[in-house]
C-alpha cells in the first residue's frame, strides 16, 4: 500500500515530467514560428498564401500546363502583341 508521502512524490514527479514536456513543446513551437517567418519572408508577402491568391496561382499553373500562353523573344514583340489585341475589333 502506498503512503501519502509516496503518492505525493509520484505526483510531484509526474508534474515535473509534464512541465518538461510543455517546455519542449514551447521550444518547438518557437522554432517552427521562426522557421515559418524565414520561409514566408516579410509580412509584405503574406498575401501570397491567402486562399484567393493561391486559387489564382492554381489557375495560372493549369493554363501554363495546358499550353494557354504566349512566348516572346523580347519586350518589343510583347508590346506589339498587346497593341494588336487593343486594336483588334471585339
């Protein structure tokens, strides 16, 4: 049969173990936050990870993989293409 002192000792050990686990989790959380901040960069770039922006990225990827794009040898060719689109009757 366990005594009150033994029960208190066991409880104290369990509390210390749980406290150590909490400290480990807090450290890991801090490391993850710092890693995410480095990965994501400044808050100026947080928009990139919004659902709306990611949806646009997915559409762009689909169009690119589907061949729905134009390539240009230089900036002048791009400008000529855009001007032709503007001048084209609807």
